[in-house]
C-alpha cells in the first residue's frame, strides 16, 4: 500500500491550493457556534459554584489549579498521540476529522457534568470539589480533541488565503449566532424554571438544553471537516515517512519559535481578558446594577451584534494592510475601550461600552483563523515537520490557562475588596472590585498583547506566501 501512496499524483496536496466550496467552509465554521454556546455555559461554572452552590472561592481556585495541571498534561499529550495515529487509520478515516467529531459530540454531552452537584457543600465541601474537578477534566478531554485537530485541519484543507480570511468573517458571524442564542436561551430557561424546580436544578436543565442544541449542530460539521481522498492519501504518506521523535523534544522545539511563542502569549492574554469581562459582567449586572442574570443578555447582545456589522470593515483593512497590523490595532483598541467600564454607572453606559468593545474586538476575531494558519505553516517550514496535533495541543493548553488565571484574579480582588459570597448586597469597595476585574486587568492584558504582537510577531503577507511555497517544496 505504501508504494501505491508514493506513486499517487495526489500525494502532494500542496502542489496546488484548492479553493473549497463555500458550503464546506460554512460547515467548518459552524464549530464556532458550538463552542460559543457551550463556553457561555461553561464560563458560568464559577458563578454557579461560588454564588449558588456556596463553594468558597478559595476551594474553587484549588479545583481550577488541579484542573489546569491535568490540562497541562492532557492537551499536548493528546496532540502528540493524534499526530501518531497509524497511517492505515488515516487512509480510511482521515487524520483529524474523526477526533474532531468525537470531541464536539462528547463535549456537547459533557457540559452537563459540572452542573450535577454531588454532595452537600456545607457538610462535605471536599466531596463537592472532587466531583467538580472530575467533571471539568472529562469536559476538558473532549475540548482538547477539538483543539488539537481543528486548527491543523483548517490549515491543511483550506489553503486559499482569501478563504482563510473569509473564514474569519464567518467565525465572527457564527460566534454571534451562538452567543446570542446562549445569552437569550440559557438565562431565560434558568430564571424561568428556578421558581418551579429550584435554582440548582434550573441551572442543570439549562446546561442540558444547551448541550443538546450543540450536539445537533455538531452533526452538520461533517462536510466541513471531512478529509477527502487526496488529503487522506497525502497525510498517510507523511505518517509513514515521519521520523518519530520524543514528545518533550518536539515540545521544546516548538516553544523556541519566536512567532509561535508570541502567538501563544497573545491568545492567552486575549482569551483571559475576554473571559474576565464576560464573567465580571454577570457580577456587575447582578450586584452593580441590582438586576437579574437574564438582564446580562442586553449588553452581551449589543456586543455581539456590533461585531458582524463591522467585520467587513476589518476584513477589508486586513486585506489592504495585513492581518498582523489589524490584529495589533484590535488588541490596543479593545484594551483602551474596556477601560471605559471604570466610568459606567447604569445599563445604558454598560451597553455603550460593550458596543465600542465589540467594534474593536472584531478586528481580532476576523483575523484569528488566518493568523493561526500562518503560524502553523511557519512551524512546519522552520522545523520541516507537520506536527499540528502537538502544536494545537500546546495552543489549547495556553488558551485554557485562563481558566486558572480568572479564579485567581477574582480570588485576589474579592479578598482585597471585602466581597461576601452569596450576599445579595455588596459594599462600594466590593463593587469597585468588579470594575477592576472587567476594566483594569483586561485592559492591561490586552495592551500587553498588542505590544508583544507588534514587537515580536514577524509573519508578514510576504513571509506567509514564502512559507506556502516552501511547504510545496517540502511536500506538505
């Protein structure tokens, strides 16, 4: 069989850049809906456990730390193992599509696990914490399967530069759809059911409904992530020729790359900042404005509706200049815009700041796929090896470090400002702590990301084209 692969004219998929049907690109981009639906719910696990269940923020931080240790091992290891799937398996099923589909279907089901509270937090908080840790790790295992496969699959299957940028617009649009659905559906379900079934059960039912919706959408991913025979043959050939290296050697090799490390730090800082704003917004609406969780949908929808409206502008700007330059503008602009939360006093002001933030953050979202693909191409050329699984595992790990940083920030700020968990009212100092969490800290992180990207990230459009040509020469 190896000889058949070697003799196949299709074995070098890089000999030409295939422009995929728009339907496939749309299908692939549906993954953004799934992730936004589920991570909107997942992002409220901290609020659920500290304010509803009554788990102390200190215990929750310990759980997050253990979870991150698992994450540090799991993400790169899954990527490493996926890169070493047998060539026979690749020829039959594909290199990444099977793992991606299992990941999306699995995490759609696993989202309910953190909301199943096992034990009594008053008599056995340790038992509650242990189960929470197990639930988070199960969820993470499936998330990692998507994280280690999708970036490499996109870089391999969708090589046309224009389609890569178009995917950025689709990502923004579908992110809006997924987020708006979540913003409206989840709080409405929870608040509507809470008086009937109780607060904790309402959260669980809401998570189950969101997971069911994500499961259905996952089935529509298949055309977009399916690897055709050309891709299967080419990847199987590379698998058979691959020089198997030690996992830690590969890891050390990639983290020495300047552009790669800059990219890792930027997505960590961006992801942490965005998550801090979203999580803190719940606290702000509940305690700063004295409203309900359902009311968070108003500023969030304002944020989400702004992004697709301005995405064509950022898309045009990135084509006129470069993804790199527009990304820098996005980081700095987003960082400055969230500082306005320091001066917000009511819902109107909150909505205005979210609209401004939606405008600036869209510059980053539009370019995410293109920049990720450029980074993967660069690493393949520099190290003369296609290790997207291992690389994506490291990327996923860095992007998810935010799950440890966020409770640490909340724990430090809440401890310093006198926050009383579970109390319906908070002091002025505690309310100002929310402003620190949603304005000062995210702003500092975003501006730092912009500076790092401007100074250290050097993949220009010319460099990206050069890498594409070198990949052809390498048979990638």
